[in-house]
C-alpha cells in the first residue's frame, strides 16, 4: 500500500481514480437509456471514415485505421477510455513494482508513463474485442449502414461535389441520428448545406452516393 503512494506511481493511481469515475458515469448513463459518448462516437466514425465491416474498401486514413484498430465505433468511446486507463494503470504499476524489486528504485515518471501508454494500447485492442463481442446491444434499434441506401439525409457541413464529400445527417426510424459523408451520384451535381438528398449507393466506409431528394416532404 505504501508503494502506491510513492511519487513514481502517482500517474497510475490517478488513472485508477479517473477510471472509476468515468466508468460509473457511463454505467449510470446507460441505465438511463443513453450513452455519454454517443455523439463523439458518431463524429469520429464519420470524420475519420472508420469502417469495421469492409476493410478492403475502407477509405480511412492512418488515424481512422488506428481508431478502428482500437474498436472505436464498436465500443462506446468512454468505455474505451476506461479500458485504456485500466491498462495504463496495470502496466505502469507492474512495471514500477518490478523495477523496485530488481533495481531498488522506480523509473522516472516520464519514462514509466511512456512505456505504460505503449503497453495500454494492445490491452485496449484485446479487451475491446471482448467487450464488442459481449457488450449488450439494443437489437431492436440497430440499423445497418447498408440500410442507409434509400433513405433521405440532409447536408449539414460543407457542399457535396464530385470528389469532395460533405457531411450529412439522417434520422432512422428509431429517432437516432447518423452522420455520413455524401457526394453526388452525377459528376455535374452539387448539394449545398441544408440540401435534402436521397442515398442511392454506398461507396465505402461512411461514404455514400446521393441524388436530389425527389420527395422533400419525406425529410
């Protein structure tokens, strides 16, 4: 117990405290029927084009691939933060304990923090896979990204043009918003912010082809 109070262990003890606080808040939010990280999850998946279903055609960049590797979009973001803090604390405390037992002193804090951070990432990857597999989902309100085809969306950020996707939002039948990237199906079309569009095809990841909405009253 006394070793936990040593200055070299301070970052890992703080991580345990943060993990408990965030975990309790997320658990309470889920019991109340919503997730604190829902909007952050949607933003990251859309902004970085994270795709867990079709890696061969995904257009995610390096950051998107890294976030997908950590299961962002499959596991609530705050839960991934909790897993990271858990791995960070475990790796850090074990490392400092081993150094104390072998060398008689602890590693400098910056070095210990760096090594613990590197060790926590594989921990998040492995435990996140288990959480994604067994984490309870609301099957009644689950909507596949493939089901977005044929739905109506509204351009919310930017102007959609050929080769220049814009962000759009669609609402599913359960009232849940989904943020995607859209570009015109025809190269001579442009859809400014606020335009109502009809999704006609999925290109890859969160990128979809759209046409002008023939029934604006549907939105």
